[in-house]
C-alpha cells in the first residue's frame, strides 16, 4: 500500500504537497517509493528503493540519499515511530527543518 505525504521546511518555506511513499500492488515486485535527496537533481524526489542501488525517478541517478536516519537532525530525539518522523535536512536551505506530514493512503 502506498501513502501520500506533504513536506514542508519551516525555515525557508520549501514545500512539496505530494510525495509518494510505498508500493502499489500492481508494481510491488519492481517499485517501492520513498523520499530521497537526489544529488544530481539537487532536490527532494520520490526514489524507487527496490533496485540496488536505489534510483531517482526524475533523472534515474543512483546518487541519492534516502530520507531516514542519515537525513534526520543528529541533535533531535533518538527514538522515532518511522523513518520520516522528526526533522530532516531540507534540500533547499540544508538545515534540519524539514518535516513530513501524512496526507492520505493510496489504495489499489
């Protein structure tokens, strides 16, 4: 099952109203999407993390950092319910002020 998240940086105002997380039943064997910072695009993208290495869905680059523990504020709380909880590195201002908000669930 896939979910939709909105993303917002409370410091610089960077926003993405829609980012897909997860997989659809029709593509579960080949695609599983998760937010990532693409070094080639220099932007937050929905990356397909199923292949090794994961790839950017915009430019097909493998030069990505999947959002989670590596992008989370190192000074923040240690325990989180999911990899998207807490404050993460913003792709625009590079501060740990980016938050993910669950919006809806995609059913297929």
